[in-house]
C-alpha cells in the first residue's frame, strides 16, 4: 500500500485508464464522474473516508469505468491488484464488507435506471 495526497479538483484517474490499483480513502472525499462531453460531467457518487474506489477494474481487469477526482484535500492508500486480490482471498470479513458496499452501489444504480425508464415512459 502506498499513500497519495490530492488537491481539490485533482484527477486521481480517468475513465478508460488502465486499472492497476484500487484506492482506500483515508481523509477527504472523492467524486466518481462520468465524462460525457466537454464540460458535461455527471457525478455518479461522492465517497468518503473508509470507502474503496477503483476496485471494479482491479477485479475484472478492464479499463476504468469512470473518472475519480478529489473533492477538497484528500489522501488515499493505493492497493495494487495483487494486494487487493490477496485481501479478497485471505480476509473474508473485509471481503464481505466490500461486497456489501458493491451491492449497495448496484442497488442505487438500479434505482436510478428505473427512475430514468419511468421518466422516459411518461414523456
């Protein structure tokens, strides 16, 4: 694990970058953003202390699905793919807690999708 510090607005990684590590927020906040067009970004989530981000690509070995940007002064620990997989395999309690977070994010995404579909059907 390696500690990193980011200034407000600093990009931690960009959508489509290679996924070589996950991050654990130690202090501050991180915005997860989808960059659509120039100056048209959609904030998907704002994460805080103790939360992981960037884990999807580390698990499925695919490019980043979103951009991560510091919101305020932020420090994170980067966790290499090897370290992250070791945690998943050898620390079941932490793995279960991470799964709970991932499932909560999936439920929230599903709820947003349903709202968009309902809005589309009404218009």
